């Protein structure tokens, strides 16, 4: 494929966690003629490693457009290009932190998604595919793996506004709907993850300092299904090139690991040498009566050693934190069936299992940026 016929790609929320992996994948595989990344955050302030920074700042095919996508005028500028329209648009722009107020999610999730899609309508004849990245938290919580057609019952505020945005996008116009693909990933992890598995990892790290047993609410079989960020990046491109039927289409993304709290803890035990366990249903139900107080106590117990560890490592500031919002502490199982994309499009997961090596890679990413403290792996008690 000549450079003239390769697609021009617009990535909204283009300096974020998933976006940087998507940009790297497209550049490494020589798949595009141009990428525009639109985001309010500069690449220099987005906690990028050198390999990502080099692509964003030195590759001639990558253009950065500073844009606050909560502002419709900035969205307009993100789409405008004197050299021609974009063929493929990916929306990764959204507030991804938990524990925010409803108006924040309304503005930074729902409004951004809807306003970006409305602007895309002005270029719909040129756009071949429009991918909206949502979340699998839109499904009803339960141990049975959710399929794309299962009940929608969001159990986080973020997911509530993602689900509302999905519905609105499907109603915008028949022509837009034909080109719309909605992705619902499980918990995304990998290098540069801030809000997925990283809070659990940082929590576990603090126990190398306190030498106590890390105990979590509920039980080991509580599902926290996962998908690696590089598989998410690959899936986005794969759906652009391998979906022939008209939309709107919806696909889950979830690996084969059937990740639950026990499997995650087993990896954390190996990495940090700590002991882990669970409070079980009875004590967890008691905590549920005042989950805010339980969350506040747990977070205070983790923040102090984390602060000490980062200080001792010479870290003046880090975006990483062991703070876990109370929304994520309830007995909500994230169980996702990610097989439809394989059956219908031929996609395959290159990271079907979450491994110790993959979690270490995630930690090492932040250590190289001096954002993750030094720790001494505990010796197992004999």
C-alpha cells in the first residue's frame, strides 16, 4: 500500500494510556499516512517513556494538536485539516479516574463523546470507521461472563455516562451508525496504566514496608477480568480493517485469563514476597454498611507507607497512588466474554494470560520514569 492510499487517522484523547500504544503500533507497522493526536495534555507531561516521546515529538507522520475536548470549539479544530479529511477516527477521550462527581462525568465522558461524534458528522462521507472506546463496566455485575447483548446496568458512575453516550451515538444519524464501532474493554493493564491494575499493585507494594498481610474485601473468586493494552491497540486497528458489515457494531475486549482477585494476588505475592488473603463475605458485608469509612481507613493505611517509600526513593511527585475509590470495593464482579471479536473478525489475543512478567513490565515502566519507589521483596516466612 502506497503512502497516498494509507489512511489518515485522528485519535481523540491522543496522549493517553491506550492512545500512546495505538500510535506506536500504527507507526511501528507502517500502517498510516498521518496520525493527528488531539489532547489537552502535552506528550512531555503525560508520563511517557522515551520510546513513546520519540514517536510523538520526532516522527513526521504524527501531528499533535492541543485541544481541550470538553470545549466544542476545540473539537472543531481537532477535526479541521487543510491537507484533507481523516478516514478513521478513534475516541479515547474521557475522564478515567474513579470517585469523581456526576457533573464531572457528564462533562468529561458523555459530553465529550457526543460532541466529538456530532463534529464527525460534518466529515461523515470521508470517515470510514468511527470507534468509540467505552467500558465493560456497563454490564450488570455477575459471575457469568457478559456478552455484547447482555443487560446494561452500569455499576460505576464512569460507566453510567459511558452507557448513556453509547446510546446517544447510536441515534445520531443512520449514516454515522453504519460506521460506528463501540469497544467495551475489561480492565486495561500494561505499561503506563494509571487507573486499571496499578492501584492494586501500589497497594501491594506498601506491604513490603509494613510487613503485614494484605487482605482484600470479599473473596478470591471476585472477577476483575483484564485485557492487555497492546491487545486493545491491535483490536482498534483490526476492527478498522476487518469489519465489513454495517454498524453500529459492539465488541467486548477481554483476555482468556479469567482474572479474579486470587489470580491477581498470586502474582503480587511473587513480585513483592508479601502474604495476601481475603476478609470473606461476613466481614465484607459489615464493611459494606459504611463503605466510605472502610475505604477511607484502608486508603489512609496505604497512603502513609507509600508516601514514605516514595520519599526514600527520592521521588518528589508521582501520579501513582494506592488509593482505591469506594465504588470499586463493592462486591461487583467484572466478568466479560471477549470471544465475539475473534469469531466474527478473526482477531486473536497476543496476551491471553496475565503473567508476572507483564505486571513487572508495568512496574518497570514507571520505575524508569522515577515514579515507582524502590522496594525490597520480602522473604517468605518459614
